[in-house]
C-alpha cells in the first residue's frame, strides 16, 4: 500500500524536490506534516505578537511587557488561559455544529501551509496546481464561520455570520482573479514555479529583472485589499464589528474554541502575506536580479548550500512580517467600512478592475 | 484488494453516508451541512481516481460556493435557528426519481468504464486540460458560459420583479460611498407622494418603505 500511495503522490505532486523528502516514505510524510503544523502554530504567534507591539507603539502604549522577554510570550500565556477557561455552550445552540465550526474554519489554514514555499527546497509539497490548491482550500473556511454564526442561536452571531458570508463570497472573486493574472504571466500554477518565473522575468526590451509587483501593481493592490477583506480584519471587520454586533459570529464562543477562531485569523494573515510574497514580491529573492549566496540554480534561487537556504527562509519570513506590519498599520489607521460600501467596493470597483487587469496582462503576455 | 481499493472504499463510504444523512436529516441546516460533506467526499473520490484538477474544482465550486450559498440562503430565509425540525412530504417521488437516475447512470458508467482498473488511471496534466478547453473545445466552452450568464441574468431579473412593482424600477435611495445620510430617517424623508403619480394605479407605493 505504501508503494502505491507513494507512486500516486509522485504523479500528483513533486514538481521540484523538497528538502523534506527522504528515502523512507513514512519519514517524509511525518516530516512534511510536522513542517506544516510547526509553521501553523509558530509563525502566526510571531505575527500576533507583532500586532500587539506595533498597535501599542502606534497608539503610544507599551503593549505586553510582563510575559517573557519584552512580552514576547504573551500569546502563549493567552493560549494557556484559553485552555483553562470554561467551555460554555448556549442551551439553545446546536451542540455538534457549534462545536465543529471552529475546526472547520481552522483546518483549511493548516492544509495551505503544505504548499507555501519558504526557501529553496524548504516546502512540504510543490504541487503542479499549488496556487489553485491554496485558493480552493481557503474557500472552505467560510463554511466554519457560517456554521458558528447559525449554531450559536444568537441574533448577533447570525447577523455576523451573514455579513461574513456575503463579504467572503464577494471578495473571493477579485482575489482569485488577481491570482489568475499572476498565473497567466508566470505560465504556471506551481508556487515554486511562480517564484522561479519572477527571477527570470525581464522588462520587455531590456535585461532588468523585476518582480511581478511592478508590471502588476494594480493586481497587487486588488489582492491586498481582497486579502484584508477575506480575513475580516479592520477596516473590513463588519462581520465582527464589536461596537454593533458584540463580537459577530464569535460572540458565544469561549475558551479553546474562541482561541481556534483567533488562530485562524492570525494564520490567515500569515497565509495571505506568504501568498503575496510568492506571487508578487519574488519569494526568497533578496532584491530583483541578486542571486542568493551559494546558489547556482535558475536565477540564483535553487541548488543552494545551507547558507543560501537559511538566507532564503529568512528573507521570505522577513517579507511576510513586513506585510503583516502593513496590515496592522492599516488596522490602526483606518475606520471600519459600512456594509453597503464594502459590498459596492467589491462588486463595482474591484471585480471589474481585476477583470480589466487580467485582460491587459493577457494581451501584453501575447504581444511581448 | 489493494491499498488503493481500501482508500477508495473509505472515501466512498464517507460520501455515501453523508449523502444518506443529507436526505434523512430533519433539520434543513443540517441537511445543507451534510450536503457540503457529500460534495467534499466526491472531491475525495476524484482525488483517489487521480483527477486532481477536478477535485479542486469540485472543492472551490461546490463546497466553497454552492454549499456556502445554500447556508447563506437558509440564514436569510425563515429557517428555524437552533434545533427545530422540518420535514418534506415528497418521499415517494424523490425515491422514484433518484432510483431511476441511479440505475441509468450506473448502467452507463459500467458500460463505458467497466474494464478499466481504477489504479491504472492517470489523468492529464493541467497544461493538457487548459489546451483542450481553450484551443480544441473553445466554442462549446464559450457557449456553456453564455448559457450560465443567461441563467444568471434571468435569475436576477426574476428576483428583482418579485420585490419591485411589475418590473418597473422602484424609487429607492441609493447610498453612495458615504455621501448621503444612511439613517432610516433620511430614507423616510423622501416624499412618497411624488412617486405615486408615475406608478400604475392600484400598485402599493414602496418608495417610502425603503
């Protein structure tokens, strides 16, 4: 059976080799799952800590200082607190749906970390359909939010769930359209392949290497706005809107289930930032046209020594954290949009703009 | 029985069980959730049969969009929140239709693919699928999308008619990007009498209610 599954995994996956692939099939699987889970449980905490600190500094506060050095273990302490708290289920709630909802929201996030490349060979899988896989899986977590909103048997939760459903459906379209445009320019859906395509993309008529963010600055803007809306983060936090809906679909959740919803949000921030880094910001390339130390594969991005590999991972994580910083900055800087403004912006502004962007890039791709 | 068969059997049992629960569930919302599980299970079946692209399409279209739309629709309508139950009355008819469909489809599938071993199937890559759709079959593909578009526009038109007045555009205050007051008082301040003359006689005036 192992051989058969392995053979299938080879046809389904493996465009380029991962560092986590060993001779033993089971060892490879264990290492890859550990890699994805490790990413999912560690990097979002770093992002969350940064949000605490950055928001505090922007508001002239100090943020967490007591737990651990510079308050860096605050979220770990929060996690321990969440585990200890009483798990309250409202009497009128639909118990099973109520209990399953945070899991349905959380698991897709874990699955996406399987395809996100952090550096040369540092990824669990390089699927031929990597980008499509990430977008398809991420569309499932809406289900968890709707389940939570409905099963709580609370009108604030229901309205929050409704708003979340409408918002996530609306902003998924521009998100996917912007991502498709990148795939058209890169001529591949593999996330590693897109990074490679950026390292070899030259401005037409010259030999200046640029990332996709330059020819597709509109697409990057659309993707960024849509990603913020998909995460329901301020200024797009209408589904939660604490001043009018208590806490939206999360109102009735306590303890570990609430923590799971929270982790879904932080994980989503990392996932969306990582996708933007891979699609638009050159992946683990430090600057356009600059090869990593000790790498001699295509565009100076592959076949690296340990130094180049470490540098690549560091660069990717640095770029991800820079994008998370911008997200936090926008959260602090802008007020919340009204529900109708939010829907109009998606359907009347972003979707036509994304379609136009797709058409222009497709024509340019054929012409040049 | 190989490992492949065992995995297929597990996925098929999951899908079948979820499908059975979809139709036997008394709660509408639960039925929609089981439907989502069934559709996800079908994606799993595609994956076992190495149709990876089809599996992802199944996930994004049916689980991510259709099932979500069902749930969304249920939440807007008066479906009971919580644990109340509903029951349909069309058991016999549903059984007859689905039974016939099952027999016809399984007959066709066995006739077409009866001799092929599932473990030997290898699907085409995404490149081949793309070239097939957008080069060789582009005309049928575009025709199908036109059909979908027509259905979409028809649905919007029908939905609008039902809420408006005999197909005529009702007077409503459009709230722009924060330019105008969005309060209910602002909407009610719109004089209803102005619009009454333009509407056909006997129609209730909806302008003030919006």
